[in-house]
């Protein structure tokens, strides 16, 4: 399946990102965002109880923060917090020639000042 990259505008609608602290929380979502489900209103209620104002990313063994943003059983996929942060403050996702790096080597420090975009060369 092709990787889905939500627009930076959609990321701003569903997430709060504080560039000074690097922390994320889920924003409340309207029921209309659950149209893919058999019972959108029920899924909206479940999602709101479980995720509203909660942190979307968890710490992995390698020190990165990863998480799911949409919680759909078929269409969702894992996202790296540093990639999401970069997309939100740059207004676009990195392309295949770029990678997001942490200046201080702390992979869970996603403050805007700690993230930089590095060009990668392909052979």
C-alpha cells in the first residue's frame, strides 16, 4: 500500500504541536472525520473518550517517538514524530532526497530548533 502523507493543513487540524517544547496532543475532531466507519457517530464518541487531548506518539526502544494519527484499521500507518513536526512547521513533508535529523542526537527531542533537514545523496 502506498504511504499516505496527510497535508500539513490536516495535521494542524488534528494535532497541537508546540515547537518550543516539541510536544504533541490530539485536538478534538468533528464527527465528519469518521465517515469511513459504519457508524461514524459511535466512532467519534469512542475516539473522543480515548484520544482527545492525549499524546499521539510513544517512545520506541531506539529512542524515536512514533504513533498512529487516524486509528483506522486499514488506512492508518505509523508516523515518526520528527517527520510530522517538520511537516507542520515547514508546510511540507520531506521528499526522497531529505531526512529529518536531531541536532542534539536526542531522537525524542522534537523541538523545532532541534530539527534540521539534511539532504541525502543516492547512488
